[in-house]
């Protein structure tokens, strides 16, 4: 494994961990539609983002 391989693996790991942390924080804030501009206002079953 070369140094370039290690750097690529570390970059992918940072991206994956960052995405997981974003999702966990959003769920703790009560957002049901993560990525929706009005995610904290959506209901649990009737997310208006799915209608688009």
C-alpha cells in the first residue's frame, strides 16, 4: 500500500464519518426529512418533500 492509497482511504473515511455525523445530529434535532430545507417542520409521516 503506497502513500497515495493511504491518503485516498483517509479522505474517504473523513467524508463517510462527516456524513454519518451530519445524519446523527439531524436525527437528534428531530428532523424527519434530512436534506429538506424545511426538515424540522415536516411531520413524521407526511413529508412534503416526497411529493415533488
